[in-house]
C-alpha cells in the first residue's frame, strides 16, 4: 500500500495525492439553504395537470420514488409529512416531499431537527426520466407553495441543495433566497460529523459556527436563526 501511495505521489504530485488521501478519510459536502415566503403565488400554469396529496394507498407496488423506499415513504406519512404527486391519469410524473416539524436530513446526517411550526422543508423531489425537461417540478412547486399557505400549514418553505447545480438554478429562478451556508465533514469509520454554519442574511450572525454531530447543537443554531427564517 505504501509503495502504491509513493507511486501515485510521483505520478500525480503532492496536491492530488493529498486530495485522494482526504477522500479516503473524510466525506465532505458544501450546501446552501434557500427559503421563500408562500405569498401571492400564481398557479395559472399548473392547471394542466393533476396534483394531489398521497395517501398510504398510493404507496403501492408501482411506487418508484428515487429517494425513499416504500417502507420509508409509509413511515414518513405516518410521521405527518406530506407527499405531493403530479398525475396524468394513473401515471405519476412527480413525487415531491414536504416535511414538517421534526425532520431528518439524511445526506447531512442530521436527525430530529425541530423547525418552526410555520416553516416547511422541501425535502426531495423526483421526476421519472421519461418526464424530465417538461418543467413539471417548477409548476408543481408553485401549487405546493399556495396549498401550504391557503391551508395554514406553513407560510415559508426552505430547501437545501449543493451550489452551482441545476437544482440550485431552478430554486433561484423560482425566487428562493439563500439564507445559510453549511460545510459538512464526516470522518469515515468513526462516523464523526462536523458542521461549519454561516448565516448569509443576518449581520449579527455573519461569523461561522461549528457544531459536532449531535442535532442539539444544530437546533441551538436553528433557534437563533428562527427570526431570520420565519420572519424574512
């Protein structure tokens, strides 16, 4: 193994070798949190397809959401989260999850994060490949925003994505504003996680804060941000 490392170093140089070693030790992600108020939402472009809230009966043998297994989806419904479906007759063109109150963010290893009762988390969305490129997500999200507002479920939506991606571009086009930047590190093998969190909106929170693993630390920072997120 040492000989392989020396050979790689000679062929690729110090920086590439250091990067390769770090990927063996750390898992690293850079993400941006976006939010938007659910007010004055125009859904005139949504009228051409049927959007509905899923029940447990919709989580059948044809369920094909990319993000959650059938069992995970059923549990999410039992926990009070909402799955919106965009349907064409019986064909599902989109799965869109809205999570409320106690949420998990699996790809950042965050569990049981308590968010304000007037705020909802756009957790995931999935459009099957054969329906991609038809602006289904953008149209559906407008409907979802209005539904959450009209039914007094949440007046603010927030979501998380990696910067400089197609998803981030769509979110920005829909008027969502970045409010928080997070650098996430996980030490592989011992599953120790670090979060470097920075507010992008509040001048008093411009300094970065570091949290380790436990959601209680994340919740503490989130409670400080509550006025920024829920009141902006």
